[in-house]
C-alpha cells in the first residue's frame, strides 16, 4: 500500500514551536496512526490478484486473459508461419511460439560440414536456423528455443570418431569440446543475427529417466561416462547466450515424486551456480493422470526455490473421445489445471512466466502417432474452431482460478 505525504504549508511564525509540536505529535500519535492504517489490510499479492482478475473479465482470447501473468505460446513451423491465415490465428491467441522440430540438434547439425571441418569441430546448418528465426521475427512473435542438448533427435555421428558411426564414440574431452562449439555456434548466430528474437532456451531436455535416476540410455552419458554434461551444457549456454535469455532444464512427468525430487535438486544446484533460470514442466496430461493435486504439489516444490522461473512448455491432454461429453470432460479437466496455475501466479506463490501448448489443432498433434489412436488433445479442431477446452481455460484466466 502506498502512502501519500501531506505537505502543510505553514506560515513561518515560529519555527521552534512547530518543530516541538511536530516531535510531540510524532511521539504520541504516529505509532497508533500507523497501526490503524495498516491493520486488517489485504496483502499486496491479494490486492494485485483481485485487480488483475477484475481487469480480465472482458477478455476474449487467451493472451488477453493472461496478459501480465505469463506468455501463452504454441508450437509451429517456419512453413506454417508463411501461411497468412495461420499467422493471424496464432497472433490473435498467442504471444509466444516454439518450433516443434526445427531447432532440435538433428535439424541444426550438419554432417557433411562436420566431416569437412578443419578444426574437427561440428558444423551447423545456419540456413535452417535462420529460417526459423526469420519466420518468428517477421511474425513479430517471441520465440522459445527448443532444444540444445537431448538424448533423442540427436544424430549418432555427432558423438562418433571422425563423425563416422562405424568408428565408435569419442572420449569425454572431445565430446565436451564438440558440445561447446555446437552451443556457441547456435547461440552466437541467434545473438548476432536476430537479437531479441529468442527469449528462452530449453538447454537440456529429459535428462531424468522414469525411474527417478539420471538417464543412462543417452549418447551424452555414454561419451561422457557421467552426468556432468548437464552442467557443462548450462555453463556454455550462459557463456554464449544473448544477455537476458532465460535458460531452462526441461522434462516430462515432472510431477512424479521420483523424478520431481531429482529435478528439484539439479535445478537448485544449477540455479545456485548462476547458470540456470528455471524449470520447464512439459505437462503432457491425459484424462486421468496426473491428478491436479499431484501437479500442484510439484508446482509448489519448484516454486519454493528462491528466484526460480517456471514455464509449462509442452501442454496437451490426450483424449480419444471427441463426443460432446468427451470434450466437455476435457474442458473441465483443463480448467482444473489452469485454475491452479492462474491462482498460484496471481497470488505470487509461483513465478510462472510462460505456458506453451504443444500444437495448434488436434490433427497436427504428435499424440495420435505416439498413442496409436486418434487423439484430440489441443485447443482447436482441424477446422480451426475453438474447442470447449479453449473457453474453459479462458474462463480460468478471467476468474483468476476461483
């Protein structure tokens, strides 16, 4: 609560009298007056949350409903961003984008260029990176970078002697040099050619296995022989990223206790070292799992780290029932999650800075292929009509999670 100073313009009859009077009043009354003024007043967070909610009552899109709370994003491709109707749809509803595949290692690493490299370091496909960055810049939408270091969608030749998978893996020292060179090239290109376009990076993706231990079925682990590659990746990312770019450790099933606790410990370690800004909670949900309570518990745990940012990076909800009732249930469940997200953000208990949906419309989701059945996990139909879940999430933003 801000205090207003009352300036009394008094005629200068007797400076000594007024000084004495002021001191007396301060000694006898100021303490009581101060107590009365602040007693039973709502907290700043509560006042802010209420004011924010009131201002959102007329919101018609997600980015309006969550304006001032966090960015609302969606995955796309540079090709989609050349479609006028698609760009219009994205810009009406979202203010952040993630390239679904174009900024992953297998898309950016250049095998032929690496083989011909004079210094033995890997080469990247600058034209691929430029295409993604240019598309985001021309659309005027901030971009999340996804992802630098991952056990999947990273070519085996990158870890191999002479970049030849038939020759076996290189040693740790060589792989560390290759990692630094690769990260330096990618981040330096972004910084030097498209400054301000990328606001965050998933530096390391899915380093923790479902058993709650660090993942060993990874060529990063096999070449390093340990898990120090995680810290190395963040060290190099901090060194070469544009100032102000936020760096995240991203993972799935991040609410399951065995994964949550190891992720928490690593986030604390890297954050304390000054090389990590936040945790990325992928948030791939389905109609039964996880429970909202389990998700909220994880959110609270990560939020307990002082100064940490939280971004929900890959939201979708597998649902194989597109009947009216099935879509209604999905909408209700989406709202339960976003009630928690919105409430915690506006009350100041979790510093959530971005949420991203992993796809724009159902027919483009990765889930149908992965699940082996048709999935309807996203916010829009294939005809680009808003689904009930869009409206339910909008309602959470308008009501503040009440």
